[in-house]
C-alpha cells in the first residue's frame, strides 16, 4: 500500500506567514519521506478561502518553485470548515491519508510524524488534542473548556480539546463527504463516522506573524453552529422552561388576585406586574430566536446549495 500523505492547509489572508509556514511544512514532509514513512508523492495543498490579500499569489509562486506545493482557490470566502472540506474532497483522489492543519502552524507541525505513525499502526483517524491551555487567556481557556463540556452534556460526540488538526484515511474522508449538510461542524461530524482512532497530544504554539482570522465573533458563531447542528436539547429546554413559566404565571395570577381582593396590595403594585410581563416577553423572544435558528438551518439544508465553488487549481499530478 502506498502511504501518500496530503497536508490540507486552509488559508484566509495569510500572506504574511505563508512563506515561513511552507518552509516548515516542506521540511517535515521531506523528513518523513527520507524516513520512508510516507511516499515521495506526498504533497502540501494550500486552500485559498477567498482571501482579500495576496495569499493566492504567494501560493502560485510556491507552486511554480516547487511542485510539492499545490493550490486550490475558492471563488469566494466560504469559511474555515468549507475550506477544509474542499481541500479534503480534492486531495482524496491522490492521497492515502490526509491531515488538516491551519496555515499559522499554531498546531505544532512536529506532531505530524506521530500522527503518521499512529496511522501506520492501523488507526484511520488520529485527533490532535491540546495537552494544556496555559498560553490562553483565562477568559478564552474558561470559555473553550466549558464549551466542550457543554457539548458533551448535550450528547454531542466530540473529542475534548480537539479542534480541526487531525489525520484521516482516504476511506474516512470518503465517508465524511457523504454528510450532505451545509452547516458544517467537522469536529462533531468526524467522530460520528467511527473506525479505529487514536489521539496525539501537543502544546499549541504562538502565532509568529499575522493576526488570528478567528475573532471572538467567529468563534461564537462556530460554537453555536456546533450546538444547533448536533443537539436539539436547546429546544427541549425551551419547552421545559415554557411549562415552568406557565405554572409560575398561573400561581402569580392567583396570588395577586387574592391580595388585591383582600386589599393587602393596591393597584400601584401593577408596575411590578408590568416588569414581570416585560421579562416574560424577553424570554419568549429569546426562545423564538432559538427556534428560528433551527428553522433557518432547516431551510438552508433543504435548499441543498453547493458548499463552495473552486475557481483555480494548481496541480501537476496525474490522477
């Protein structure tokens, strides 16, 4: 069996760090080739996710200088998850195993060798798991760890402290592509496939150049997508809370009626009732918003629109 490895690297506005990252990844790939762990046909596939800077020009230049670098350009920005899937879908026709890793290389590339060794030992999925989060701020560490725990309590099969740094065999990627959904949350989808798997731990590195392309807004959006894509418990919680609120409202109505009739309270107390109504209305609007999220996602899935479009390809390989 050939052991062709493809590194799938999603890129969005990464011109500042791409050259340095390409040097590191090429060195790691050549090291594995020299050690006979992977085939010499192994490649690095950069996926340009509709970058607004010169990311694609850098990828084009790297490809012209060394065919170990390949490129895939999406017609517009479709997000990290879609860029990863586009790269996996394209590279699966050439590779036996595929690793997704971000262009900033904060996910330690030295772990690639351990992943490959786990694959050669018979594992078809190898998850990169952060061993610690000491370099994160308290807020980021607390929210991230709480989020993973929340997902697990909601019944989502997810690997704790694992993001999108993983190795998958060609067979697993083929099965992954059978998922038709538009709203992608890969770290929740891959564990559902099954097959023999293992983990490797690493410590996340500091970004050397450029800025993070995942600000708090995007992180929250991805987190919410993970919850609503793999669990209906928020809807069940709304139902439970609605029943509770109804019971409390009935009890309050009976209590206030008795107090007004016995003249224990006067009608000036009505201001408190107005505030209570306002609070209840706010809660109901939030509940409607959560329900709307599920309805909106259902609409997107029913439309089944393409997840991405590829505009350019840099590849000299023969299928």
